[in-house]
């Protein structure tokens, strides 16, 4: 008998697999790669919400787990994943500069917000009021991580490439059986695919569509991440990721012309060099009504679990949430109430 079946191999699935490997647990992963949000993600880890100059939920604690997590993965997989790159918030006015300094005076934010306004020296960008620099930021190459990790699992015979069939799942008192596999536990880490999961469809996973462009801009020559009305993320070789949009009604992974126009209109308000569009991608972020993760165990079946709802901050949240779920299952530790699915379960299962 296996210890675990893990369904899904995005950031949530990978982070939970790492928990299992680190603790000597046997497992099989089932994935069909139908959910693309981890693949197309910008991959930034940034503790500050730059629209409002506020600290993201539990950002400091999440970074303390995330950075060693990705460093360990780099050594294990023998590749570079974590690119330390500053995030610069472009100021549109003196008022925004003042708001930045007010935020930097706050105890929780002071370690992340530089109080030195950086002057713009790049003629390809219009930034007359300069930038505020966020400290301790970077980018995880999620596309490479997912590709290499999939190969790693295949080489170790831990991966089954197929679409999960809920009709084939048999739930017993102390185990689950799926197409010849028996395991003590099953964990669903399927992103927006959770909507079609009969065990957790009651959870308020909304899903937010995000679209991103990759542009080639030889004249830009920018090594920092620039945050204005859109992000510009340097990828190397004169390539930059531009994003992202937030749409709540469209639940497809198909790029749209409207989103491309929206991104380009915002980009053109401050980018002053020529560029060409190289690619245009889309994915559905697994977002939740209260903007907190969905972590926990099914209220009736104690061997069925969920790891989901990371929204646009999966890079930061995944290591913390996966550890919390593993410790809850194996050590009976209490999951933080803000991300425990019990906050919704109580209302649904009365």
C-alpha cells in the first residue's frame, strides 16, 4: 500500500511531493497538465501588494520557508530556479512617493521597503518620479521547475500521466483505491480543476483568469522588475514577461484579443522603446472568495485532502501550505484557521 496518491502537479503538487520525499513517504502522482496557471505564472515572490503598499498575508513567514525550499530544489534537480531580481514600483506622482514613505514607516513593512527613491536612468521607460524598491524579491522559473520535476518523477516511477476519473475512486475506511493503486491518503492539488471535484466542489474557489505577454525589446535593457500599471519581468535575451490581467467571468485557458489590447495599452503608457510580441498565454488562478488558501481534510472522509487556493502567490504560499497539510495529516497538528477549509465546511455540513 502507498502512503499517498497526489492528484495534480503544479506548485501545490510539487511542494507536497517534497514533503512526502523529505519524510520518507511512498506516493504516486496523477496529472494530465490541464491546469496551466503554474506554468504561465510570472513566478515572482514579492511580499508587498504594490497597488496599496500593504504587506501580503503572512508574507514574512512564507518567505522564510519558501527561499530554503527552492534552494534545496535547485540542488536536488541541479538547475537554477531562483533569480534574485529587485522589484521597482514606478511612482506616478509625488503623492505616491509620500504614500510609499508612510508605508515604509510601518514596522512590518520597513524590512521590505527601501526609503531611498531610485532615480530612473533608463530612457526606454518614462518614470519622472522615480521608483520605490521592494527588498528581498525574486523570480522562480516555474515553467522549468514543472518540466524538470515531471521528468524527475517519471525517472523514479512516481508519475502517471492521465486524467483523474472520480468514478474509479473507491473510498474505504482506512484507505483509497484508484485503478489498482491503494493508498492511505489522497491529496487533490488540482488548481482550478477543483471545481469538478465532487468531494470539494462546495468550496468557494472562484478562479481568476490571468493573461500574460512575452515581448522582445532589444532597446529596453532593464534588469529589474518594473511594476506600474503592469509588471515587466526580465527573462534574459531581451525577453520580458508583461502582465497580468484579472478576469472573473471567462474560465478558459484561451488567450483573448481584449486582454492583449488591455496589456499593450497599459504598457505603452510608460514603455518608450520598440518591441514585438513573442507569445501570449493564459491560465486560471485558483482564487478564493476570502483570498486565503484551501487546505485541509474532507469533513466525512478523513483520508481525502485538499491543497489549493493559492491565487497569484503560489510561489510564496505553496511550501508553507504543503507543510501545514502534511503536519495536520501525519502529526495531527492544527492548520491555521485562516487557510483551513473548516471555515467553509462548517457552513456547508451542518
